[in-house]
């Protein structure tokens, strides 16, 4: 999360206690990634499942069955410790409840726009979704809740899921159990570009999916970018981001812990503190250095903090909110004496965590119910996270009665004639003439009688 020169000028004077060591966005579109993905997708489209299986052998060292047997999917929870299984079940239940409530608030409606003229909206789910469940450096066990489960809550009839092969078991059993709980219709041991290509091109014994969702590495993200248009996508997510907006009332140890909680996602994961208290800023920097020494993932988290960590001191709370909106972080925590002020003022973020007791990890694991597939790289300025609404098409319709022709046709006839679109004009004219241009039905609409 960077602040450009122009953005800094617009914000007014503020202080950097720590700047990112790397100048530039953490997720750059490397030419070699773009070219490699393009070549792979072309190969997969041309050679089908043979190419998919070849990439599975070459890249994931997997030559076993591509599809996970339905009984193995159902029994996947048996391989898990009871406490992990119970936690996953809780995460699924919370995420499903939140998604179901979202769906319930997206209602069909119809409105009368004029006598005899009605318009409406029906929310119709897409037919087929392909979900990518990452399992790279760390298996993210709640990903199925956020993609497969939310699609099912939206009413999607068919959801396929793919996850990278993991040793002799095909897919990590906890990832499998999350997919089972979430209602995946079919599960495949496929990773990376080949997984997305197989789902998009309809190579898995199913028709091509209509939409691809789920986070992944740079190759997965680039594959989604290149497949967009052929299929829909949720968003193009980069490395995980977190910002904490805090004042002097915040606990520096808690703030430090929450920043590192996202920094450990990867060595290029940005973490930022925005504060109105320089004293708190210094204390958080010191706390991070202490906590890193005890962190088992310090090699990853320390690199992320060194290269992409930042601490910014704002002049006042209004500037703090403005700085946060410029950064537009994926995850934004607010730990201040007046969280409600920031809740009202803030506009650009993926998901908001209000108060010191609301840490990002609660959502990451599905326990807080909200979705963790969120916009990164400042795209929160115009985009929102994955939700049931992304799987629903708000399809409009309209119905005009004969008696509504006087409310519609004359204006359309006049506008079309002015535009020079004669065929458009004719569609209104034939309806006016059917009723009778001089029948009296169009009294008060002088456009009908212009020179005819």
C-alpha cells in the first residue's frame, strides 16, 4: 500500500515513522507470468484434459485421479482432530448464516412507472461456478466457506471446486472437509492455471463454468485476468493487506499482533498503521520487533514488515480517515476512542473491523461470518468483496399494456427521429398507428401529430 506524490500532496502534511522499503506495488504483473499463463491456457484449450494432466504431473507431481471420490469427500472430516473439525463446522455455520441473511435482503421487486407500465427485477443466480481453493504455503481452510458456500447460499445449482494436490491424499483433508460442508457438487485435485483452464473450458465432465472465484498466487490471478470475458470472475486479488487505524487509546501490543497476523500471509503482504499518536506509532514499531523474535513464521512476517510495512502519523482524525481511504486496504481495523466516527467517514476498504476486540483473523477463519475474498491494491475504491450478490444477476424486465402506449410511444418516436434511427422510430410508430394516430387516445401528446 503506497501513497503517491499526488495523493500525498492532496492529503496535506503527515509524518512517516516507517516507509515501505520496496517502492512500488507488491503484486506486479511480471511479463514472464503473463506469457507463461497465456501459453498454458492456449495449450489447455487446444489439447484438453491431456494437457491438464500433464501440468498436474509436471508442476504438482500428481498423477493420481483428478477427481476426488464423492465418498472420500464425505469422509474427509474423519481424518481431522475433533477440535479442528468442530471449528470448521462453526466457521461454515457462521459464514452460511451471514450469506443467507445477505440473500434474504436482496429481494425481487416490481414498480408501476406510469399507468400500464411496470418494470421489475428478478435476482437469478448464475448457473455454474468454479471455485479455486488455495493450498500453497499454508492451507487456508475457510476458503471453501467464502466461495463454494456463499455461491450455494446464493442458489447456484452447480459449484465445482479445485485445490492443489497435497501428497498421497490428493487434497488436504481439511480443505476437503471445508468443501464438503460448503456443498461442493464435485471436487478435483487440480492446482494453478490448469485448474482454472479445466473449469473454464469444460474439461471436467461438465459444461464450462460461468464464473471463477477464489484467491491464488500470481499465476492463478493472471489466469483469471486472461479468462475474464470468457467467464466472469470475483476479483483480482493480490497479496493480503491490513491497515490498523488507531489513536492513543489503542494497545500497541494488540496493534502489533494484528499487523503481523496478516504480514505472515506472505513476504510481500503490506501492513500499515495509521495513527494520530506519534507515541503509539513508536510503541507499535518496538512491539513488532519484540513479537517477531518469538514468531514461528518470522521469516515470512519479518520480510513483509521490512519491505512493505508502514507507520503513518496523521495530523488529526479527519486526515487519518483520508489517508486510510487513499490506501483502500483489504482489511481495515479501527481501534480508537470514537470508532463510530470512522465507521461513518471511511469509504474505501475491503472489510472493516471495529474495535480492539475485532481482529481480522476472526473473519479469515470464517468465525465472524463475513467474507475474506476482498479487493486489494487500492481497488476497494470501486470494488467490494465477494458476497452472494456477486453470484446473482439482477435481471430487469418490463411490461407495457396497450393503454400505456400514449405514455411511451410518442416520446420514443420523437427521440428516434431526432437521432436518425428510423427503425427505432418505426417500432413506436406501428403501435401508434395500430391504435389510431388521430383516435383521441393521444390527446395531449402533440409529438404524435407532427406533420402526419
